[in-house]
C-alpha cells in the first residue's frame, strides 16, 4: 500500500462511487473508503489515500482522508 495525495474529480452520492486523480493516474473509490464516516465528499476535495488491490487486479483508493488547510 502506497500513500498518495490527489483530488476527487467525480463522486456520485447516490451510488457511492467516485474517482481520485493523482498525477497521471485515476483511482476509483467507494464511499465506504472515506475515513470520516460521512460517506460523502465534494468534487474538488484534496485527499490523502492509499492504493489497494481490488478484484481483477486493478488498483483503487482506500482509507481516504480529506486534507484541510490550517
């Protein structure tokens, strides 16, 4: 598992699926991977996440935490 930073570029709250872009790569995710328990995140949010192996050998984002400025 590799720690990365990226931006949420799509998220459908109804079905709970979205995508994060980090560099040149895009990682799908499910709302259950959000660490705050809300199952909701806004498009454009900056996040930290790890990559996980999903079915079929593809990578997806997991343990997603929104990054906040202080």
